[in-house]
C-alpha cells in the first residue's frame, strides 16, 4: 500500500480575528507529527486581534516552512481564493482556524489518497465540537456517509459532498474547473465551490470517504462564526440562491440534467431553511415582506430542478413531509394524491378526531364518511408562501376517509410529523429499517446499504422500542384510561402561576401535581418523568401546564385534554412555540392572540379567551369548557355543529 507524501498537500488556512481559537488549532497541527504537510499557507484576512502574531510565533518556533500572507479584510472566500492561487502541491486542503484536526488526521488522509489516487475528492469525517465542551462528537447529520469505515463511492442521490474545510481536492483539477469561492456570502460558499468543481468534471464524481481522518468542526458558544451570523443577514436568504445555486442548476440542466447528488445538496439546504421557519428560535424574523417574497422567488427558480422522485426519496436529512409538499406547491406541481389527510391522534383514541388535510391553491372543500366540520384553514407561514393550504377538520371518531382517501393515523407515541414521515417512506417503497423523524430533528435514523450490520439493526430496533409504539409512554397510554383527576405539570419558569392554578383547581376536582423538570421539588409533587408521573398523565382527565415546552408527540400518548394557560400578548415566536406544543385547548386573556394562534395552526374553537386571568376565573372557565365538551362528546347522536 502506497502512502502519499506530506509534501504532496498544500494546506490553506484563512484567518480573521480567531486568536481565541488558534492555540487549540495549532496544537492539533502539532499532534500530526511527521505527517503534517510542509506547505502550510496562512492567509491573514486583515485581523485586528493577535491572530497574525500567534501564527508568526508558531511558524518561527515549530514550522519554519509555513507561510503567513497578510491581506486587507476581504472575507473568508477571498482569503481561500488567495490560498488557492498560492498552492503549489498536488492536493489542496482548506482548514478553518477555529476548528481542530484529530491526532492521525493527515496520516489517515495521506494513506487513503495514496491507495486511491484517482478519486475526485477525499472527504474526511466531520465531527462536532460544541463549546464549552471540547470533545469531538460524532453527531453531524451527514455522518451516515462514513458508516462502515473508509470507502470510495460514486456521488449520487443522498451521497454528496458540500463542506470544503474537511475535504481535500486535486489542485490541478480545481484550477482547470475555474471554480472559485463566492465572495459576499456568509453561507453556502463551500457548497457552491464544491458543486462548481464537481460539475466541471464531465463524469460522475468519485469521492473517498475517509472515516479514520477525523475533523472537528467547532460550534462556537458565542455564535460568532460566519454560519451563525448568516441568519441575521437578509442577503443570505436571497443572494445564495438567485446568484449562487440558480446559475449552477441552469448550467447543469442544459448540459445533460441536474445530477441527483446536486438535487440532494439543495434539499439539504432546505432542511435548514423551510421547517425552521416554524421554529420559534430559528425563523427569519429579520426579513420584511419584500425580502420574504424575494426569497420565495429565488427558491422557486432553484427548486424546479429537483425531480419529484428525488423529493420523495431524499433521505440525507429528516426533511418533513410538509416541507416537501411546500416545494411541490411552490414549483406549480400537483401534490401527491396519497399525501392528503393525517389524523393528529391514534384512531378511536378519543370521541372526536382531528384531521389535517393538504391542498394547493385556494381552500378546498373536503368531504368525509362521517360527520365533520372545518375548524381552520391556514397556510404554513414559510416566508409568507400562499401555495400550500392546510385544513384542520374535526370529525366523529368513526371517520375513515376524507375526500375518498384513507386517513393515515398516528401510532400511539407518534407526533403528526412522525406519522407523515412513516407514511412517506411506505409510499416510496423504502425497505430500510428506519425511525420516523420527529419535529426539529435533522439526522435520519435508518440502515444504509454500505453499513447494514446485525449490530446496527439491533441498536436501531432498541431505539425504536424506546421511542415508538413500545415505549413506556406509549404502552402506559394504551393501557390506562382517563379518570376524574386533573394533573398540573409545573415548570421552573412559571411555578408560581401553576401553583396558584393547582390550588384553585383543587376546589373543583381531584388534582395532582408534578415537580418542575430539573427544578426544586414541590410538596406532594410527583417526580417529573417517573413511572408514577407517566401513569398520572395517562389517567388524567385534564393535563394543565403554563409553558409550551415538551415533546409534540406527548399529545399522541394522552387520551385526556392537554391545556395550556398563557399570559397573552403573543409574539410570532410565542405562537410558533404554542403550535409546536400542540395543546388541545389554549387559555389566554388576550383576544388579539387568536390571529397569531390561527396562523400557527391552532383553531379559534380550541382557544378560550378569559380576560380576567385570575386563577379562580381561569379555573371556572376551564371546568365549564371541559364539562361542555364531555357532554357533547357523550351524546348518542353524531352532530358536531
């Protein structure tokens, strides 16, 4: 087996105000010993801290052959391009100075390239280092590419490369391609550079995945990296698609078609763009109406190059079904006829059933095989899109079909998002063992053809038991029925308010309480997460909380009513948090909250406005509402109006 010489790689390191991280980065280079490449090129991009001085001292003391080139501040892309121009070796690598390389990194990389000299790229194993913890964790969403060890694979479908810092490139081929890092971008410049280079090859790219070479990507605690800052820059939502991806996709489309790996790169970008607009912590609140419209226009131009088959089968990340339907609707394609109606609770779990139905364009009139009424029509607020319409229907428990299509029901323990993902996989004919993706998840838990071992399957099945149909919560929910008790779950942020509600509710109904998760115990409170707590949940007639925190799937584990009491005056992010919490009833003192909640998918019928927000008034209104709902649900006739 031949090994590439350290003299065969040029290492380019763009530097700007990273003095805080340089000692750890330089120490990781020291750990490479004799395998450290000799051609190290540091491009100081106008640093105003001591970065240049630290590098100069390290070069003088440790690596006299390295070079430090100082330039005015032009951005990381311009610095990398300068390094590309300076590189003189057979291969080139772009390291980031706030990251680290694990011991043996270059030894493993050089050995792999020496064994496979004809590959087009060599991707190293991208790990995460979450500050303040400095451990390297194997939790990157694309880690499945390295499952099974070192290998060479053709780029296709879910197997793609888009990070430049952890990838080695043949220098001559990169220069011949004319690929350059795009200046003026704070996100996706890596992916665009890699895609431009790979598209120039004229053949299906062959990539080496070097699992033994571990690269540590730092997630800064101060959130000061370019990737962290891009969400606050409106141009990154528009420019990278209109001026970055769109020309590449158009060129590929006219030169034989957009390869499946590039379609998957774009869908991976959507993972961090579409579903997060419904996340209270991550949506693009800094965009005005015109910028949101411009973002949608750029996305439409790019997403029309994604085939329906790739959109259906894409599995590199847990892109929710709703996001895939938005893509279809945005690009003017009909929705999949099988993705019509989804129950929010297990079938016959309660006396009435809520069903979410999707349509494109104007609101659709849905019919059902049991009494049903339309509670709410809304458009998931993803950059203000108007193409996909969601309708919430409330039907008699005997309902089975909506507009001629069978309703897809969740299993006990599944959230709506998980139910939709499970259904999509079945319609795609997927045979792999997998766990449906939860809301907010990115990593896909499934077997892969190149790493399908007995141990992997055993571990996956164990996780399926913990999370799904056979989990403790799901089993308890199936075994127990609601009684007459009310359960109050305290949260550390609102324990005084919930304690007052507990005291008030005690005069109307038997009440139990649960101590805050991770907080101080309350007298007589159940331990949060204990078996006793889980059984009390399943037996509760009503579950009351004052904070929209917890798993969305909890709603599919309870037969009782899940009630959220809020202070009112909701912002958009507050309303999104309530929507993700998926309560059965929201109590608020503010009439103005109704519109915010409707936009988050909560119908006005499930919102109780109590202007006097004293515990006694809230309790009286809640008990009255529960009694009315129970009386209606127990009627022998099936009218729902």
